[in-house]
C-alpha cells in the first residue's frame, strides 16, 4: 500500500522508501518516525492517506 500527501500529492512507496531523508526501502509507513515530514511540502504524517 502507498500513502499520498493530502496537501501536495507526494506518494510514499514503502518499496522505495525516502533514502534522502534516512528512510530505507522496505520501511512500512507505520514504522517511519513520527517527526518525518513530506519531502516535498513539509507536512507531517497525519496529512497522508492510504492509497491502494
């Protein structure tokens, strides 16, 4: 399952991760630290919605 930023549309794909910000490929969205923010617009995890 992927997660989409409700503000800017950035898609977090657990298969890809966010290596630029220390999130390794294979990291589930739930396992990302709570202080992680959207790499594109800077909002928190609470602004993301699950997308199948």
